DNA sequence: AGCAACAGTCAAAGCGCTTTGGAAAGTGAT
DNA sequence: ATCACTTTCCAAAGCGCTTTGACTGTTGCT
């Protein structure tokens, strides 16, 4: 059933039916009622392509995910993020289109999305410190919103981020207050902005307390269980091993815990662990009581919110870009304790 | 730049330009060359909506993901699957559209995709044993392909599955051969077809060896770390605890390992663990040598392949539906060993 | 009664593409 | 020179929607 058929059935023009269904004011209340009932009865839904062609809008938002050999843009986080964003999209009648690409021709993909009019905007995931995508999108004029933030650009843009720096400052502080002086950092890839910021937060606290910075205690790797394990293992094998580990994600922390236990040590008693926890739906930090002490911020909420911000920006192109910072909260779990006394 | 402008620039009709770019034979070689060069030069890409409207095809495949309160359709697996499928789509010029829905109105969503002509087909994830989506899609005539398989339907359909039953038979056998008699099953939700099949495989081996089936040794829960931990913990607390655990996923197995270690036991020596491993990119089963003995099958390969099968089915609607079974391979890791002697 | 204003409706144009049904030009055989 | 094809190109229709501009009655006001 298309618009033409529906309007013929009703004995009305396409114009009137279209207006009735799209909530335009110049339609009689009774007529609108009748049209809506008929549409429901016949299961009429406007053809999304025809609508897009006529309006010039795509009613779709793109997410471009480069998949290299290394899983840098961590998969599970992405899953939760789009779950959140998807909720927003369906609430606003938008569609989410996903492009999985092999990483090399990223620029071509964005240009393609723009010139084919495939989407009204895109969300940028995992911004690096130096982020070529932003200037590219500004140049070609494709609306976008960034999950995370990044260095200085001439033109402002829409973004949403967690207060990574502050969160890791707080976490490091918590450890220092517990008496820890040797604190290992199991960070994510530091060319990603959020990882960089976390290290800055960590270093700030060390400096403030005159704790020497030891490069051997700072690892930066993909946030996998395996890498978390390897980094922790390496640090625990040092002559002067850390008594606390600061991890970038729950997955890394699982690896860290494995390393700790494999060394015959006990978490919390011998080695404290704090991790950032993205509150992923399938990988939770324990049930009622958190296992790991963690800086927690729901990435799903972030998705929900950033999608709203992008739709907002598309609807009001003239408005100045919005930015928002989500505060991660420090939750105390069973993975931290006072630094063991040296003897 | 649109087709009209491009054709004017070239002094050709839209027809010829369109044909030249779409590889139709009735265009002079030289002309085609000229058109292609100009298209490249001006960055012309056909408007995807106009094209879809004109051809009646959407050039898009839908993935509908219900997100309830419980993460049943496990997130991380899904991530890898669509990464694989996405590779196929971009190779064939298709787009992937993702619908995140709240689970209650699934039927309405599929009907909507069909009537709005939003997609040319859909992929069905996580089929349950009794699967209403299949008859629905057959009824409304929306092409689909199923990741996994399920009970008997009058009309055949396209699916791709892992040989779950056989894989778990093999895994159980391996444990029995190692002398284990008390084998716990940390299964996924058994209303999902694959989990059901795995249990069948497990039970077959117990029966063949006259090992008594103990309901207390069979758990069926969402495949989270937490649930894996809880199930294992419960079984290890039994008066006659299992000496081996068979897990549904690597995430569950991480939980199982935590339970084992928390009981002061050693994996492999006291309790053997075998898990199914979906070869997820971000959560690998160890580096070079596998940590867990596992039945392994790449879910990303599955995505790649099933997407091909669906596109094939769409291109040839008259052909009989194809089905395919991927064989999971048993890889021996460090998590299994001979059953401890009772004394 | 006469006129402006307005509510309610419609026909038709247009979005950017594909595809149908020719037409013009070229080719070789008669 | 004529005919029968081919080859190469084109004008125009059509995909299903939105939106412009115009057309009817009604109503309200003088």
C-alpha cells in the first residue's frame, strides 16, 4: 500500500493524506482522524526512500568503524554505545547505518556517505589526539558528533566525553591515600585521546605527591584481557613491583587479576586494582557489590545522549555546537586495600 | 554533483551516463571511459535514495537487536558477527542498518522494515528453539538468513550454524577420556537453540558412558562473567563437586575460573575447564598458546559467510535456500588435565 | 450585500535516479 | 541504392513521496 493507493481508497488527494499523517495544521480534525485510522488499518508506512528523496534528508545516522588487525576501537564498548544511540534513533524515527571498513580508506568512506547522501550525520568513535576526521568532516560539511574529545580545532564541534583526567586523578589519589607509592598504569592505546587524558590525571597525582614516575610502570596497549595480563605480569616481575594497578577497562582488569593471582598474590591484600568501568551490560563489575573498585560511567548512557546531541545539531544547523562532560563516579569494590607494609 | 549536472557537463544524456557507470553494454568504450573519468574527477556518487527509489531495491540489510533488561543476545558476539557481515556488505555495495529495539514490539519492527522498504533482507540473530520470527518473515515475504538454526518449519530457509551438538559431544568426550565423571555444564540460556543443542551433545556422551545425569550440574544462564562465576561457585560447593566444567563462552569461562580460584583450587589440576570460544577479536583465548581448552569457531567468519548467503538469496529469489554448518575445532589449552584421583 | 480572510482541499511539479521505447547513424549484404 | 541489422545514443516516463501555488467554500465584518 502506497500513498497513492491510500489516498484513492479514502477519496482524498495525496497532498491531504500526506499532510494528515505528518501533522500539518491545515487538515480538518475529522479528516485527519479518518486518514490515520485507514493508515493503521492498511498498515501503510511511507516508503523511506521516496520520503528521503523528497525531503532531501536521509533520516539516518552513520557510524563508521574501522576494523584493523588490532582491535583498537574496542568492540564491546562500541556494542553498548550503539545500543544507547539506537534507542535515541528509534525514538526520533532515525535509522542507524553501520559501515565496517578496513581502516585505510576511512576518508573515502566519509566522503562517500556525504556525496551519496546516505546519512544526515555521523558519530565519531575513539578520537585520537590528532584527529584527521574532524577537519575532514568540517571541510565536506557533514554534521558529526564526537564520542570523546580531542585537541584544538579552529571551529568548535559537538562532543560528549567522560571526565577521564579527573576520574583517574581521583582514582590515583585514592590509592595514594591508601599508602600506595608504586602504582602501575595499564592504560589503553595512548594515541587515543581518552587514554592520554587518563595518564595525565595519573601523572598529576604522582607529581603532586612527589612520587617518582617510573616508565616501567606505565603500559599502553589495546584493552584486551590478554594485553592487560601481559602488562601486569611484566610489572609484577619487576624488582620493585607495584602494589597497585590502574586499569583502563574491566577487560584489562580481568587480565590484571589473572596476573596477580598467577603470581600467588591476592588482590586487594597484596595488589590493589582500580579500573575504569564502562558499565557494559554483558560484562558487569560483579553483581550487587562491585568486585573492582572502579571509576564508573555508563557508555550506553553516553550513546543515548550523544545521539540526541547530534540530532539536535542537525535540526538546528545554525546553533553553536554543544559539548557535555559526564562525570565518572568512583565506586569502592573489593579490589583495593591499604598498601602492604614493606618488610 | 548529480547525474543531470554530470551529463550536462559531458554533453551526454542522463541515460548514457547512467548506463556507462552501471556497466551496461550499450555504451561505446570510449564514451564509458570519458564518463568514468569525469565521475571520478567530480566525485560523483549516485544519490542512494534516488537509486533505491528507481530500482525498488534498498541496497541495505537490516539487523534487529532486541535489548531487554537481560543481555540475552550477547553483545560481544554480536559485535564480531557484524564486523564480519559488514565486510561482505561493503564488498557488495550494501549498507547495514541496525535497529535497536526494546524487545516487546519485535514483530512491528520487522513489519515496518518491510512496508517502509527500508531493507532488502534481514539477518536473524540468536534463534530460539521455538522461533516466531521465521514464520513472520516468511509470511510477510521479507528475505532473511538465520545465524544458527532452529526447529522444523514447513518452508525451508537460509541458515548458517556451528555444529554445536557435535562440538560439545567432542568436548565432553575429551573430558571423559581424561577420567572426569562429574562434569558441570555452564550453559547459555537454553531457550536459545544453540545452547539447547550443546546440552544435547553433552548428555549424549554422559549417557553413552553411563555417567549419571545430575540436574545440579547443569546450569543455564546468560553468558556473563558474573553468571558463569555464580553457576560454577554453586556447583563447586556441592557435596560431590564437579572436576570439570564445560562453559558456553569465554566470558562465562572467565567467571568459572574465578570461582575455581576463589575456592582455593587450581584450574587444570583440580578442575578442568573447556569452553566454547567464538574467537572474538577483543577477547582472545590467550595469545600464542590457548589458555582454555576450547571448541573454537570464528563468529566473524560466520558473519562474513552468512551475509554472502543472504545476498545470494536476495539476488536469486527462486533458488532453494542454502544452509551451511561450520565445524568448531577442539583446541587443547592449559585448562584441562586428568581427573584428580579421589582419596 | 459585498468583500476580505481563512480553512480545507487539490493538481502538479520536483527530488535524482533507472529503464522503456525509440531514433539516428553506421555496417554489410543484396 | 536499398534493406536489415547493429551500435550508440536520447527523451520521457516512472519510482513514492513532499511541497508549492491555486482553488473552493465558509465565515466575519462592514
